[in-house]
C-alpha cells in the first residue's frame, strides 16, 4: 500500500473479494490501523476508510470492481500524503532560541553552538 506500485489495478482486483468475504476481519483490521495512528490523524484515517468503501456494493461486478480500484487509488494517495506531512506536536511547535552563552535551545534541548 505504501510502496510505489506500477500496476495498482492488478493489486486491487483480489483485494475487493477478500474484503467482501472477510468483512468482519476487514473491520477489525480497520479499527486496529486507526487506533495505531496519532490521535490527531485518527479521524482522517477513519474517513479515508469510509471513502474506500463508499459506493461499493457486495458483489464482484466489473463496475463495482472498477469503483473499488478508483477508491483504492484515492485511499493510497491520501495515506501517502499524510505520511509526507509534517508531524504536529508540542515539541515541533517550540521554536529555536539563541541565548547569550552561545547555545541554542531546540525543543527544550540545549545545543552548544560555539
């Protein structure tokens, strides 16, 4: 899911039948993945999973498979963009400050610069 995949279509085709056959396991896996995310990313991850299955019916008709492939492409893009986004936390929001002793305070850690 996170690696560069040259043929996403062939990867998505067996995924839909597995999800449909093992729907309970898919929901358990979904919850596990969401709970492992940073608290500020859990809502977004939940929405991406909702979007993955949006418009998907419990059948393997070509139209349904094609819709799933499109949804999976968007799901993958959203996750990859999230991984590239900077992490927002208290330590990253603190700024670097210089003091008169030739050291720099970065995120609460003093680093000597001279």
